[in-house]
């Protein structure tokens, strides 16, 4: 085995430049493949997380700034939504269900229970919001229609909020003061969306408006798409309704922003398909160019060493010994260069993960070791195929003629 | 009898046409003989030696090497016979340039399946016997022509084969170095090995017990032991 390795090393070392170029090609191909696989996994993880905690049929509606003039009004007008718009959408857009507002309480409101206190993002909502957000009750209940109708001063707490204010004791049924106003805790919830969402507090929109003076304002509207309804139709419907109510040009794309999770998810799926395709293309490219490169360098090496093979045959090498020698050179080249590419690639992906390189769309890139080793295995198998023809040429040499060739 | 050749015929294919080289060559060599093969350039001496060395096939006739009929040998079997029975010495040395002297000497041992430590030990002791101990770690391009040929002879002896085949081993050497190399062949012969040596030089052939003369693909003189032949 050690002998074989020495022979292999000497065989390859004689064509340093050529071997280096071939090896670099294989190295780079495998590196790109690994980085692409790892990056693709990161993207998938990021987007999965992004979509995990919202209903796939959810819709997020917001207004922005007009970009076109309309009926004497200039462009650049900042639009706002009110609770009347929410009611109008619920009435007039048949494609949507669970239409709800989500409006933030003024920031800096202090929550107090006994000696404990804290500040938490607090929103006024309708019950439909919980459907969109996939809020899950741990104890007690969610906000209901009656809470909204009567503007009851009730809240539900994210599980971390409950821990902060109540520790181990039961929060449901207790009173918490929010900016000095007492609210009854009716439920504790959890959410798949991660830490941030467990530090939130929800109350009926009507209670928020009355208590903290929201002046009928709404930051954000949410809804779900009725089963079977078309998101495109719903969007068109919403644009027309808002254009009429807010008096802007129906073609003004920036004035109202509608985001359907399902549509975005489809784009995401298409993107992932694109990445998979790129992986296949890079992978096949690496294999084919690696195969051609290795085959070429082995042919050159075999032809240059014709006399050497003749001599080895005279000294007792059999055709199969010669064949094995050339094949192992090809495999060593692929394995060495490919292995290094794999190592560096896995290192890069791992470094990116350690560095917590992440955004909304990207997190925890990783490379499944089995996939990587499979790639290397396929590469080595390719090297056997690539080395086969030069090896056969070397093995078939007539020893007498080979010896005369120098 | 270690070599028995009867009516050997051989043609090469050159550009689609058959070029006959041997036209029924016959000869016998006893174990322990030192035989020189002489003849004009192109008469077929090297071809005959390649066939004796199982490096080249033949078209017709019989060739028995140490009791093995060589007619229908597979390549694998021929390689094993070469490794066990034959040592080769060439005019152009044929040392591997990227290997040291001792590694070159050890090559036939590797194909015989000897482990590396033992190969090294045997190669070094052979080189020492041939006065090359100090050169064991040198590569061929660091050696003189005479030294290179002595390394090649050490390699031919490595597996302790009964027969040494040498094709113009002194062809690339000056007369003083030639004389030293021939002295070496005589010593090897004295230890009981059969030597078959192709040469153009009568001075070299003078070391042999017997001279076989090849002309136009036939052995015309000295084809069997016992015949007395003077150098031509
Ligand atoms: N492998 C080969 N293919 C084609 N022709 C060959 C081959 N080997 C030898 N010949 C031809 O066969 C003839 C005999 O060649 P060979 O080498 O046996 O002669 P030789 O007696 O050794 O000559 P020299 O004394 O010059 O070495 C020559 O005409 C040569 O050109
Ligand atoms: Mg010749």
C-alpha cells in the first residue's frame, strides 16, 4: 500500500503543472458544489423558519406612499389605514376571511404585577389575527369576539412575558397593570416563530383604542385566503377598494402592499428548485470536467512513460499490475484534490454557521456529510472510469516495443 | 538445457506489411553457459534476444525456457517467468530516473512480492558487492555510464535468476569501462549463472564460452553447445 502510494506520488509529481491544473479544477468543482449545497440548505432553513409560524394561506396588507398624482392630489402622499378600512375589507373582499387589524400600543408602556415589571411589544387585534399568526393557547383562552365587542380590558401573554411577570405561578385570572391601567390575563400562548414572538402581548383592538387612544388607526391588516380563492383576484380586489377609499390611482403599485404567504412560498419553492438545478449542473460539470482532465493527464503520463512500462514488464510487472498502477494514480488525483475541496468547502460552510451568518432568508447553512461523501465517492468512481482507458493503453503495450521507444 | 529454440520464425508488421526477421532460427544453451550472440546490424539479434526474454512473441517454431513451453503463455504467466527466471541488461541501462540506485535495484523484488525492508536490505548488499555502496542513494543522472550499467546489472541479479540476457551492455561505454563491466559478467558467470549476451565487439565476445552467429534471421554457426567456434 505504501509502495503504491509512493509510485502514485512519483507518477503524478512528474507532471506538476498539468497535475496541479487538473487537481485545482477538481478541487474547485467540489468546493463550489459543497458551498452551493451548504448555502442552499441555509436558504431553505431561513425561509422555512420564515414561513413556519404563519399560516400558509395568510395575507398581510399595508398601505404606503403614493407614487402617482390622482384627481388633483400630488404624488408622495403617505396613506394610513383605520379600523373602518378593516371592516370594509371584511365586508367587500369575498376572497378573504379572518380579516383583522394589528395595531401597536405606544412603546414604553410598563407592565407591573406586584414587585415585578417589564416592557413588551403590545398589539390590539381581532380574533382572526391568531389564525394568521398560528398563536397556540398554552393556558386559558385567546381573544374572542365578545372581548372585541365589549372592549374588555383583557390580555393574553406570550409565555416569556408570563414567566417574567408571574414566575412559576399561574398568570391566568390575575391582573396586570399596563401603563397604570389594570387588565385581566385570560390566556398564555406560545408560537413557532421564535423567541421574539414569545415576548408579545395581545389585547382586543377596541380595548387598545379606548385605553391608549389609537384614534381608529391600524398599522397592519391581516387575513386568510378563502379556500380555493385566487390570491391574484384578491389582490386586484383590494387595490380597487383601497384606491376608491384612499383616492389614489388604481395602477399605483406602491400605494398598497399585499403579501400572500402562499405566493411567496411558491416563489421560494421555485428558488429552491433553481438552486437544486444549479447543484446538479455544477455537480455534473465537475464530474465531466474532472473526468476529461484526469483522463487527459493520465494519457499524457502513460505516453511519456512508455519505456518505463516496458521496463517494468521486463522486470515482472503483469498487465494488471500496470493497469492498477495507472488507475490508482487517477484515483489518487481525484481523491486528493476532491477530498481537499470537500474539506475546505465543509470548513467554509461550518465557519459561516459558527459566525451565525444569518438574515430573514438565511440561517444555519450546513452540509450533510453523507451527501458530501457521496459526491466524493462518485468523483472517485468517475476517476476510475477516466483512468480506465489510459490504464488499458499502458497495460496493452508490447513490452519489447515499449522498451525500444526511448 | 535451459534454452531450446527450434525453427523460430518472426515477422514484424510494418505499415500493414509483414517484415520477416527470423527465418527458422535454432539454438540450444546449457545451464551455466556464457554465450555471445554476434551478427551484422539488422540480422535479428535483438529480436531473438527479446523472444528469449519473453518480451516478444514468435510466429512459428518452438522455444522452451527452463522446461516451460513458451508457445501459449498468457501475459500474466510470462511476466512471472521473466521475474523469476530472467535478468535483463540493456544497452541504454533503462534505469528509472526518479528513483535512487537502490530503488531501481529493488524493482524486481517488488514484483516478486518481497516486503520493502527486505528489498532495501538485498538491494544495498548487492550494490555493495558491486562496489556501489556509496552510490545507493543517488539517482541515475548523478552516476557515470559505467556506474549506471553496474546498477542495472545489480537489478538483473536482484531476484537471483538463473539466466541473464544482455543486449549490447557495453554499447554505450568506453573501452576501459567495458572491460570492467565484462569482468563483472565473468564473475557472475563463475557463480553459475547462464549468460546470453548480444554484442558487436569481438573483445566482448571473447569473454564468452561460445559465440552464436546470426545472419539474415538464421543461426549459422555455434547453435549447439559442444561446437567449437572461433570469434569471427
Ligand atoms: N518492433 C519492431 N517493429 C518493426 N520492425 C522491427 C522491430 N524490431 C526490429 N525491427 C526490424 O527487424 C530487423 C531486425 O532488428 P533487430 O533489432 O533484431 O536487429 P539487430 O540484429 O539487433 O540489429 P543491431 O545490431 O543494429 O542492433 C531490423 O530490420 C529492424 O528494423
Ligand atoms: Mg540489436
